């Protein structure tokens, strides 16, 4: 059986769409790569309000296969859900969303990265059993300027998650995160890239990026600088001042291979919190394995 194809997104091992289609939700969508891809190459979905979203066959199978690969490799791997859509799109049927959550729960060796431009919808669209957050779900909100950060960080703050972060991609201006860093585990930063049919990309200024990276590093927040983008028609790579800064959250923290729990985010079961049974397995996962066997 062939291996699952690696993602073209460099901060994740895998990516896959449960459905395709979206509507612009702010200034960060002005040069949307997914919309350009659908319009120019794939021609499968028309973007915009009231337009039908296309459910993707084979999504569950891809996740299961990626989960088996991760388990066989003996390591946790990351899976980015819906690179060409938004999980919290209010024009998508709720049952599509809940199918995704059920698939996530059954693939405990994967850490699912949920990136949304609609963090205001998330609280009412999360499943009833979300609790303190699934142990394998990372919640990332896209915010591209200070106005969005100040408006939307209180919404992100109210939602519990094992990893909580920002996708500042594309960065469209100077941003100060000093009031919010204690709430964050991960920050992704990236400049805007040119897209066919999109607006001219905004150049990511060095001082914008440097300020954010320095704030994150000083606060101990993992920071990942993806790229400079193509503002002013220049492709600038991903180094800043000659250095590659590509960090991930939960560094150096022991995590269960079966479900992703760790010392600061234990499983909650009727018998109480879990504990470590082996170096790679928590007591809840060990009990499930014994019952299944």
C-alpha cells in the first residue's frame, strides 16, 4: 500500500480536505491561494457566499492511513485539516463538521491542526464532548493585523485547547502580541504570496516579523516563520537575519502515542485522570488496548 503523500504545507506532515469551498472572511483572504487554485487549475468549486461546498471522498481513509503510518513509525505526526476550506464555516452542514470530529477521535496518533478565520463561530460549533479540548487537536486562529488580534483574541481565549495559537499568515502590518502571549502556545508567521486573479501581495516588512519573533522567543512561545512571501514581486525565502526559526509547541514534553495526552493535559475518564503506564502510553490508552484485545 502506497504511503500517504506528504503535505505541501511545511509545518505539517499531512493535510487533507473534508470538503472544499469557502467565502472571504477578512483582509487576509485578498490573495487566497485556495480560491486561486480552484479558479485556475482545479475548477471544482466556485468560491463565495451561497456557493455549494464540495464534500471530498476519501478524507476518512486518508486520515486512517496517516494514523497507521504514524503508529508504525512510533511518532506523533501532524495533520492539517481543510487547507482549502474552513472547519467553522457557517455555510457547511453541522453533520459534515461532526463527521470530522469523529474521525479525529479515532486517529489518536495524529495531532490535528485546525486553522480558522472564523474563531467567533468555533465555540458553538465544537462537539459536545470537546471538554478541555481533544488531546490531539490544536486550535489556530488566523489574524493578520492588530485590529483582528484585538477583536478576536478574547474569542480564542475562551476556548480550551491542548495547543492554542495564531496563524499570522499573511502578515499585513505591525502587530503587538504582548498582551496575549500568556494565552498562546504557537505562532505561525508568513508573508503574502501572489496569486493569479488576486490582489497585489503586501510586502512583509522586516521590522514586523522581527518584532513578533522576538516577543514569542522572550515569552517562551513556539514561533514558526514560514516565508517572506512575494510582496513587491520578490521571493524572499524563509530566513530572517540569516537564521531559520521554525519551532513547534509541546517541545520536550512526553506525550502518549495513542492519544496525545501529556502531563499538563491528562485524559479525563470515569476513573479519574490518567497516568503513565509506559514511556509512550498512558493508562487510558493501555486500558482501551487491553479491552480491544
